[in-house]
């Protein structure tokens, strides 16, 4: 499983979240404490928002701990909203196109989890996406495909509904293929103004997720990047998180699987 961190608030240097803390993403890339795999060395990525509506994007296939360019960029770039990810592949080659975050227009998305049995339903799901969105697909991961499903399901106007409906399409495709639907989804995504996250699994065992309010803004992470344990709040399973610079809400995210199986 992957590790990731996202931030919204006043502009800060990316290194304050990504590389400098004692248990930063750099540290988690080779020694994660709350992941199924402690090593996340199959690439990394950054998406950050600045003066333009679409995010900047930097991804590479090196392990995060061994790329000096990553540390240099994080030391120089300031942003009030960014997403950072280190990858442990559960499917798909180690390639730049398969590294998170994924970007479409002003939207960015990153994921920790997987669609079990993806190879048996991938063709069915890809065929269900409209041509304009399918042309954006650059890699081969289930994560990127789920992002495209969200976009097609109305992410622009209804983020939580889009995730719910995309989940429904995955569950329906699994049932149609005779596969037990198993989806683990701990993801963060942004439109450049708001930051959203979801923690959900069809089996009830969703990957971890934490939030913290700081002096300059809010963080949401796969696991804490420092030892200030009391300041971090665990997000309950089956939750949808919405963050702005001024507020945060956590709402239930509980798709009805019996209904989802009939979707599409």
C-alpha cells in the first residue's frame, strides 16, 4: 500500500510536510509504520497549486529517498494546497505514468488502496468510459481508472456523489464478471480550492487516514509525519472529508452495496 500527505492553508514550503519532518513521506517511503508494506519505493509524485488553475505536477520512478531533485523542489516551492505520494505498487508497472497524483484539468487525485481482481474487470470498466476521458488515460493502474470514473460521474459538481457512483460502477463490474467486489479506497483529491478525501473499504478494513489542524493550515495523511500523536485525529472508516482553508467536515460514506451491484 502507498503513503500520501496533503495540505491546505497558508502558503508553506513543501518540505515542511513532505521531506523535513522526522517521519516525513521520505522516511515513510522506506519505513512506513502503518502500511501493509513498510517500503514504498515504486516512484513518487507531487501536485501543487499556485497562480494557475491547473496544478504543477512532478512524478518520477526513483524511490523518493534517492531523488535529490525531489528534495530540492520541496525546499524551493511554496504552495497553499498540494498533494504528495510515495508508491508501493499493487498492480501496474513502475513507470512515470503510473505514479500518483493523476491530473485532469484543475483536478488532482491520489490513492492508497486497490481494486482486487482488477485484471478481470479492467477491460469492462475502461470500455464504459467516454472517449474524451479515455484519451486522458496515460497509465495502467486501477487508481487512475477510478479517477476517470469519478470525473465521468460528476466530480465537478458533486464530489461525494461522484465517488459513490464510481464505487458503484466498480462493484457492478465485479458482479458482472463473477468476481467478489473488493475495493480499498483511501484517497485525496482537489480542485485547487478545496481538498477532499475518502476512507472506505467494501470489507470494512480501510487503510488509515489522519487529519490535523496546524498554525498555518490543515493536513490529511496516510499516517502522521511526526511524533505529536495527540494532535492527530484518526478519520473513522467509511468517511468522506471536505476541507477548505477555513473549515473541515467529516461525513459518513456508506454506499449501499446491494444497490451498487445493480448500478450500470
